[in-house]
C-alpha cells in the first residue's frame, strides 16, 4: 500500500471538503482508498490518504486533474434556449455561437447527452459536468443540481456556469486568442509539481471566479473596502481546493443547521469514502472527531465560505 500526507487547515471548510474530494478521486483512479485527519498539539494538521499499490495517491489525483477537461452533461434532445427564450434545433451552442461555459473560460467545451440526467429540468447555468473519459476513468459532478432532496450547497451565482468554473480551475482562464489570463491546476502542476504534491492546498494563484469554497479567495465589498471586480483585481486562492471540494460534496454534505450557518466534522481514523462522507455531515460513533461551524456570507447573489470556528463539548 502507498500513503501520502498533506497539510490541511481544519478551519478552512473548503480544504476539508477537498480532502474528501482527494479520497473520492483516489478511490476512482487507484481502487481501494482510505483517508483521515491527523492532529497533534503543536504540530501541523494533516490529511492522510492510503491506497492499494505503489502510486502516490496525491500525485495521481493531481496528474488526472492536470489532464482533465470538463464536459457539460445534458438530457438527450435538450437544446439551450436562445436569448429570446426559444430552443435552438440541431445545435449545442447558444444563439451567439458559444456556450456560457466557453465564454467564461475562453476554452471550447463539449456537451455530452446522457440518459441518466438526474436534475429534471436542465438549467444551462448549472449543468452537471463530467471529467475523464477515453482511456481514463470518468466521473460526473453534479452536487449543485443533483435532483435529490439534499441541500445542493450551490454557492456560485450570476452568469457563471459550473463547466466554466471547472475549466478555469483545471486549465486556467484564457482570452479569445488562447492566452492564459489566470492559471489552473494544469499550469501549476507543470510549473510547481513538487510543491503542489507536497502541499496542494497551499499553492495559490490569482483567480477571477470560483465555486466559492476557499475562504482565502472570498471577499465582500465591505470586507475589502472596495470591489475587486470593479477594479479588475484578482484574488489569490487554490484551484485544487475549489475543484476537489466540489468533488468531495458529490456524495456528502455539511450540515446547514440554520440559514447560512453550517457545521462539519473531521474524523481521525483512516476511513473508506462511504464512512468519511457520513463523518463530514456529523454522523456520530464512526471515528474520533472534531467539529467546526462557519457562516456563509453574501457577495451579491453569491454565497461566500468563511473560516470556521471549532465547536467544543460543554
């Protein structure tokens, strides 16, 4: 078996969700996987990931993401509405020639029809996405629109799409000529491979938009004292946190126990994904746990993750 340990800030909800994403991804790519948190007073908190075989699971997941390209999933026969509200026939692009995701990321993105579309009515701004395929395993990510009774925990809003955000986190944002405007996991893995493997959550880069999971890149106009968007300023955060947090919430949810007040838990023992999912939501009796809570701030229509405080037993 192979084991890797990476530093994690347990007070950063996005990093905790991304640890579960690492576990889910490692299980998909490498087979049986277990993950859990390790904390000791005076030492850095760690997330440990163990898999069958000799591959470094952190490196394997990052390599997969560095090569991945998101595709939007749509129901069979579905066509995006035009600006006039009518459906287009025999095309998978919008009236102006590109999908919202393409406009957002600057990359040409595919749409794939599927008979297993679970969200019912398709909303072109929150379509599910697929990563992988071909000679690589594939995964569908759709927690923000999975059609279940669970809290979708969709934080982004406005004119952003899940595929556009994912493309920017994976491959960076590009202008119309293909020039990289902001870096994604692909560029960081190429330029800072060893640093990214050793501390994937601590390699930061300017990002213009995200899923809003990493509080280091979160802001409101009041907090910043001005609007970074109005001044065309980027904020520093981790695309690894953003993408893998979305993956981590595919089969799990933190507990939004009150409007925009959220709890989550971390477990100390190495656990398979099915148990690690339950621990995140606060299920008791599975492992030694620590519990945290945070508030979702608002930035326009977007929900913004803040840093968490630990909850201690009375």
